[in-house]
């Protein structure tokens, strides 16, 4: 049986062969064009002088902190301040039954006056007996008795003078006064209470807030480094108080409070391996209160021509910190670096970089070590526009 449409079948074959020929011809002419290198932002390290600091954490402590106590026994008669008030040195804060001690003082003074009269009488009698002995009117024994009476009267007078001073001191203790300018805590006893019976009774506490101490610790390695730096500068222990101490609260940015180093312990604590150090700061506005947890830094020295890069340019792996650098052929390289302290928004790089290195600062995910990139040079001192 012959096919019904021989002409149509031949035509289909011809069209198919032509279509395949066109496809094969097109495939042979389509050459692959690789994409352009990715764009990344790069910047050269900033070179400038930076100050190196010793940083620590510490606590503020009062310059003076004294418990006010009743040094005499008696009934508390009055409280002459408001709890938490600032008082000046010499201000009367408490009064403890002064009448009784005033009477004891008057009694002691009266006894002293009587003995002064007795001394005058015995002195006159001794002079009279001395004259009579010279004229051989009385015996030497009479003169000796007069001399003993005079010395005894003088001794009694001295004892009376001591008693008067003690009575005056006790009378002075009936007024509890502020020993220095400071803030007084809430009173611990009430008017009418008997105080100072068996032992001194604490009445309140006064605290001096200006100036104020800041206590912190320095580890042994930093102590050795500081001593070596001080030796190179020719500094002695007398120069200790010329070193600046900068302090910042947890809610503050930077270190707005400044003072001077006041004390360093002569020994290192063997159990902690640290050296106790203290700074002294002026605190006229009483911003700092005793017991605050503060950040402390002490400037040690200055490094000239230090290289700095943004923290965002730093990476880390098991080998430590590194940066990505674009070389002269625009190929990305990974460099191991040793970093130092932060200075503003930039980080000091101790080693691993050169001043003319182009460091990748943005587009880090597109910068693959060993591959080419299209570097866009930015200035690190100014905010860089992100690479597109």
C-alpha cells in the first residue's frame, strides 16, 4: 500500500533539517563573556600620632568618711541639721545634755581657783620661814615643812588644772560638730534617747565628696610595662602625682572626668597579681558619688605615625585577626595583623600592614582572596559611600 501524502512527508523532513542546521550554526557562534570583577571599597590606613592608654575598671570612694559618735553620756537634746544636707566644717549637728557638763566644768574651775589661793599662801609662808631661818628665829625643820606644803599646794593646783581641762573637753563633746565640709547621713538616734552609756554611740556619718577617690587595680604585666616606660622617661616616684587619670561613668561616653594619680601600692598582691592604684579627682558638682562603678584610663605614651583602619575591615579566624588587601594587580590578599588600641572610630594596627596598602573596608563578602576586584578608593577620615 503506497503512502497517502508523499509530498507532505518530504516537505516536513526538509524543514526539520533546515531548523537543526540553524540551531547548530547559532551554537557555534555564542562565545562566553565572563562578568566584570566585583566592586569593593578600599582605603589606605590613616597615619597619625595616637596616645596609648592603660584601661581598667574601678570604684569611687569618699575622700573622707567619718562616723559621728557620742563621746559623752547623756540625753540627746537636739538635732541641728536636715538628713542628707551639706554642712560646713564646724557646724553643730547634735547637742547632748550640755548643762551637766557645764556644771562639772564650773566645779573644776572653782577648785582650781581655790588651789591657786592656797599656792599663794604657801609661797608667802615659805618666803617668811626662809627669812626667819636666816635670822635664826625658827628651826630648819619649820622651813622644810613650809617647803613641803608649798610643793604639795603646787601639785594640787596642777591636778586641778588638768581636771579643768578634762571638764572643758567633755563639755565640748556635748556639741557634736562637723569635722569637715561634707554631706551628713540620716540620723541614727532620736531626740530624747540616752547615748554614750556603755560605749560611743554612732549618731550619723559625714562624707566628703569633693575631692573624691577612684580605686582600681593594674595587672602585673602592665605594671612592668609602665615601670619600663617610666624608666625610659627618667620619671621617679615624685612624678607619680603628675600622671593624669581619666574617668567615665557607665552612662557616659568617653572619659569626661579628669584628675591625677594619687597613690600606688608599694607591693603587688600575690593572690591576684595586681597592684592597687588610686586617683584623686575634683568633684565640685558632686557628679561622682562613692561606690560608683567607673571606667578608668591612664595615658601612658604616644606613638607617632601609627597606622589605623576601621574595625569593620578586621576579620578573624583560628589564626587570629586579618584584613583583606588589594594588591597592585587588583587581586585580593589576606593579611595577618596584630591590632592595638582603639583611637576614636579607628583601630591601631601594630603590624602586618604598610602605609600604602589598599584595605578592603566595604563589600567584604565580594572580596575573595585570590580573585580580582574593582577597587573603589575611599578616604578613611571621611565616611565612605558603600560600593554598588
